[in-house]
């Protein structure tokens, strides 16, 4: 078969979130996965997807709010598990920048994965389709040597075969969903909450010290705002990256989005369990606070020092609420593990 294109695939938009004036799914890997799953299965619970994957509970912050923070984690460990938590087997292949000797071999292997998936009407989730974000490959044409793609903004485009893994950043990452793996609801919830606690405790890798994740990421993020405010107050705006307002909006949108889904996932999973009910209240508070940061970051005019200081204080309060929420998750997991599976109520 020289080529095939998946027809009638549309970029997923969380209409409930939009109605509530929330960002919806913002992380480009998760937005790509949501689009793939919605196309394959014809339905999607975004809170379940974001919560089960652990991305509702993750926090990534760079010391200058560089957007690269959202991809500074262990892809080979986390991304296949995300697919498993979504209820599917996973076919994953990657190549890092220091593995140039494997470039041709891995690109050919990835190409076969992509073709096999598309032949079964399954799009591939691929790094750096455009703008250093994940997107989808939805078709291939061996005669023209191009892929049909959907970018993280849902824009249809093409990618030359020889640019797979070399479209600006020299990294290959291709994820293709397999068949259902039978992972049950209880296991998915348990795994997700363990991930949330581990991430909060910085047990997931990140490239420190310029980047931070977990609970310390809140203070790292607030510090950026405090330093920004100091430069504004000192009249040294020439020392501020002109892209900072855009970076601030990018961060606020990502982290507010995630905590909205953490709130909703915990609410759905709680089933009357007192620890999870308290965690839900705490995550709702985190989401409400980060919503204020998001609203402020969307303003077009350059921020004044007072608003920057205010954002820093709000982020610190959000971090305190998150620490409280994680404490309730720890209590739940401790009770569940000591009492056996009876500790998990799914009524």
C-alpha cells in the first residue's frame, strides 16, 4: 500500500471546559492523545484521561519560564505508561540527540509503526510536528515521501519523511496506540494517585536546577514573578525577555488546565472516601487560585510590579493548597495499602 490517510479526524476540544471558561486540554501530548482516542473510540472523558495519565498532577517550571519545561521529563518511562493508563497497549520508539548512530534505523522502525497504525485508522503521536510540540501523523504517502499531520493547534500540514525526528529538534519520539489492555478502573485510579504523590515528591526525573517539578515547582514559579517584579520596579525593563508575557500565559494556561482536571478526576474517583473528598476540595482551591494567574496572564498590556507580586503570592498559596491535597492522597494510599483494596471506594 503506497499510502493512506485517516479521514474525518478532528482535533479534540473539551466543550465542557470551554463552557466553564477553562483552557481545556493544554499539554500537547495529552491533547494529541485525546484526539486519537476520541477518533478511535468515538468518546472521551477528558478528566479521566488527564487524571489517569498523571498529567493533571504534574508541574514543570523553568527558572525563566521557558516553554521547554513542559517536555523536560523522562519520555521513555512516562509516555508508554500514559497509554497503558488510557487502557491501551503501546508501541513506542525514540531516539535522543546523542544517538546519531541509530538515526536511520530508528526512523525506519518508527515509519513502520506509523504506517501500521494508520492502516488500522490509528494516528501516531509524534514529537515536534510543529513548534516544538507533540502532534499527530494522520497519513502517509510513500510516493511523495510525506506524512499528513495535525499540529498541536489542530492545523493540517505535511512533514517530509526525512524530517521525522529532525524537524528542528534532533529527537525522535513516536507513540502508537495498540489494542485494549484490560486495565481496570481501580488499578488506573491507584496508579494515578501513586504518580501524583511521587511527582509531588520529585521522584520523577527533571533537569535540575534550572527546571523544577513537583511541589518545589510552585515556589520556583513564584520566584520568577518576584524577580520580574523587581526588574519592573527598578526600571530595568530592558533586562526582561520581550517574550516573558507570552511565556507567562503559556505556563498559567498549562498549570491551570492541569489542576482543573485534577479537581474533576479526584471528584469522580472519591466515591465518598473522606481522604479523597478532602483532596478534591484542596485541588479545587488550587485550580481556583491558578485560574486567577491565568486570567491575569491573558492581559495584553505589560504587567506592573504590583500585579506580578500578586501573581507570585497567589502561586505560593496554590502550592500550599497542593501540598495539603497531596497529604490527603498519601493518607488515602496509606489506608488503602494497609486495609487492602477495600480502602478504595468506587461507588
